[in-house]
């Protein structure tokens, strides 16, 4: 019954076919022809109506051959062939649904496993089951064995093991200790654990993935529309071959025999299945591609532009030295300067801010809560810490509040965070953010994939940017850039399409402006992820090259599948034009063409491929910042 409900047209066609055979068996050939012709004619009318609706929406020509084949076989009395054509078309639709289901397996799995409830601990340890959307930041939750973590959080238990494969692609369980961050969507191990929620359901990692996947699954790729356009010349060529065959043979049946094998199911099926497979493969590898069109752009990328901090570098700078200004007159000393800077940086979302805060805490220093704080996007933060109005950030920003700020001597790879208070320059924090381990490998992989141009754009000083770019193998550098400067640079690049890779709030505008914006979403900002076309859900730069590779594989397989279908159909048409393929045999052979194109398109899934997510692909816990964005 499920099959009948799901595939009603196939069931009806088979039923009519059985009745036709029974009528032929009892000598009622006229009744059999009438039944088959009426049924096939109704199917042709239905298909024709769908064709007209498609034409209204810009898709035209793809069903013309199918309708013409059905009508022509009815006219010349090949009613058995007309039934087989109807069965073939409905079977092709069923195969497409099956193939699409296989192609969307990883996407569907992500959606289906989204947790719906959570166990919240109240006073006295009493548990209450609540909807996930009711979880608030700070709630204490119990995660039972083999349960999916409902929201992002921080582990309160001493130790735990989680399966993060659905989120990061890492196949091995991840061992966490007390205080470590837990990703929503992770699967708990064999022991019940306690956690503190650090985000609501809507703001958690898993909800972001689900939202991106839903958008990806509903997209339609430009190459699929290109497949529609293949149908126009293919239809004309098929009609010409059929017409010439009729003219030369003088037999109208030859016209029908040619059109029966020319039914363009491969054009309807191949490209959508390939692109769904490519998006599923991406999701399996921790890469969310928001649309099929993005996959096509990835396949053609000519230039890749990188942000520096948190993208090419590890994004976890370490404090090397505290340099107190020569005219400080005893205040502050090194620890006092670090406390003032860290107390202000608590309210900043910049990647350097958490490093400053952690450096102070690692030294056992106590931070002060600011009475007022304002973040100045990409420049720094100002805050009222105790009785001091503190400014922390870039040299140009601090100098606007303190007057002349001397430029410290820095070695390659070092950067400075400048600190001032009460209109006086106090000193600088010298930090270092090393290149990612796999950055050189990633750049080499992109070159192997045909990406000829690479560029770094950053807001950091030129000396620091050039040092990192030199280590990575990038020859072109643009330093001291504000968000608007980055947008201008990307828009002015001649070698297109352009891919931009970034991770911070300040990267959101340029990610949206690029042909393909790639957000390192594992630890980047929500703004960057929302404006990007591709979101890498693991902290692994090599996924940038993986995304390009998947895009190239997908487009190659999609176009290849289209041409396989076209060439096989052309071969069958030539045989049919020569009178070597009867209408019934031709209708059956076309189903083999459909199967060939579908199975080839499903290669985009790369079933045997396993994710190579790195152990470093962890999202480290950091306390939420109270932020006032200027």
C-alpha cells in the first residue's frame, strides 16, 4: 500500500498494462488498443500541462519529446510502446526521488536528529523535561547516555566523551574535561553528565547548521538551469532526426520509433541529483554549502582572498611581553597594565580580546567589571574600569584618545595591542599569533586545483602581515584594511570568481561581497556565517581546499552525466532511424539510459570517502561577552 500511494502513476500504468494483456489474451485487441490509447493520451495531457507550467517559469522544452513520443506511438497504433513510455517517465520520476533521497541522506540525518527536549535541573537536583527552545543561558542540564546535546554548553562533570561526527566530521570520540565547551548536536557517551548552557537553542551551533542545511536543500543550481537549456537543441535535433527518418523511409512509424528513444529524462534528473550529492558530501565533511549555485562557483574559483587573524593564523595569540611606556611614572606596572587592558577587553568580541583576558587570568590576576563599555568595530574597545577610562586596540585608535603613541619594535610575526587610560598612553601588549600548521598545505592544494591567485587582506600592520603571508606562500598583501577597504579590494579583483575566507564580524561585509564567501564558522561570528555562502563548521583551514575540490567534482559529474544521457540517446536515435530498434524495444532501452545517468550522477556523493577532520577542530569554551556595538 505504501508503494501504491507513493508511486500512484507507476501502479496505474502497470494495472492498465495487465488489463491490456488480458484483453489481448481473450482476443479483444480493439478494446486493448482503446484502453491503452486513452490512458496514454491522458498521461500525455497531464505531462503537457506540466510542461506548460514549466515554460511559464522559464523551463521549457524538456517534456516536449516525451509528449510527442506518446502521441506519435498512439497515432501509429504502437499502443504497447506508448504504455512503456508512460511507465518509463513515471519510473524515471521515481528513480529521481530515490536518488535524491540517497543524495540528501546526510542533510536529512542532520535535520532528523535535532533534539526536541532537555533535562533541566532545579533546586535539590529535581529534573524537569522542557522543550529545547525553553533552555536559557546558565541552566544546568543533565545529558543522559547516548543522548544528543540540545544546546551549546560548558561541561560541569569531571570528564566525558562525545561523538561529534555529525558536527565536525571527526569520526573518533572527543574526550572533554571539566570546563571544556560542548557542541550542541554532539552525542553523549556511556555516562550521564552535567553541563551549563552557554547559549539558547536558536544561538547554538547545531541550530545554525540545521538552518544552513535547510537553505541548502531548497536551492536550485544554475547548472541545472543549464541542463534545461540543453533540452532545446536536443529536442530540435531529435525532431530533425525523426523527420528525416520518416521522410527517407516513408513510414510514419519510424518517426515514433526515433522519438521513443529520445525522451530527455537524463536532462531532468542528472544535474539535480549530482548537486544534491555534492551538498551532502560537503555536509559530511563539515562544510555547509548554502546553494547549488555556490558549488558551481567553487568549481570555477580563480582567486582566493584570506583574512589573517583566526583564518591563516591559529586565532589564539599568546602574550609574549608587556611593555610599559617610558613616561608612565610608576603607574602602571606590567601587571596593572595587563589588568586594565584585560578588564576592558572582556567586553570585546575581537579574537585578540579573549587572548588578552586569558593571559591575565593565567597570571592569577583579578579583573574588574567595567561600569561602561563600547566596542569600536575593528579598532578596539573603550571602557570605564574603576576610576579610569581605558582604551585598548590599534595604535591609530588609541592615539586618537591619548595623543602620540610610539611604534614599538616588533620581530616577524609579532603584533602589538596598545593601551591608554585617562588620555595618556600607558604601553603595549606584545603578542604572537603563529601560522596554522596546515596553511602551507592548504595553499598548495588550492594551487593544484587551479587557483592561480591568492591574496591576504588584514587590518594588521604591514610587517606582521608580510611575515605571515611569506610563511604561507602568499605574495600579495593588503594591510591596515578596514571592512570597507576589504570590500573595495575584493570587488576590484579582475581574476574571478573570487573566494573570500574569513571568520570575524568585520569580515561579514566582504564575505557577502565576494563571489564565494567562506566563513570559518566553528569559532567565527554569527554575522560572518550568515553573510557567507559557505560555512566551515570545523576549525580546519584545509576544508577551504576541500570545498573547492567538491565543487569541481560535482560540476564535472553533473555535466558528464548530462552528456552521457545525450550521447546514449543520440546513439539509440540513429539506430532507431535506421529501423533497427522497434518502438517497444526503444522504450525499454531508454530506461537503461536513465539508470546510467542517475548512477553516474550519484558518484558526486563519494560514498567511500571518509572525513579527515583534524583533532584540532575543537571549539574552545570562552565566556560570553557583554557587548555594546558602536
